[in-house]
C-alpha cells in the first residue's frame, strides 16, 4: 500500500439546529453544522413538522391559501 495517499481524519463535533450534537471522525477538520438530524427528522421521530426556510411556507400560504379557505368553508 502506498504511503501518504490517505486523507487525514480529525475528531470533529457535529451540531444540529435542534441542539443535538455528537463527536465523530471526518476528513473535514472544522465543526460540522446540520439543519436536520436523526433526532429531529420526521422520518425517524414520526412527527410531521414544517421547516420554514426563508419564509417559503408563508409565501405559499399567502399566494394559495385563500382558495383552500373557501373550499373548507363550503
């Protein structure tokens, strides 16, 4: 096996937006930040939750929400 061809592995801390954090090893030498992890992902938790990124859900509700409200009241 050739020497000096493998990347260096470092101990890094992985942090999620929900506050969960753990230590792992990676070729990335700095802290790793995640938006979603296995502790807060709906597939693993069984809970559905909307993750609003830059107000997209609000814009969608504003644009299309009126039609759904009329259909609900009928």
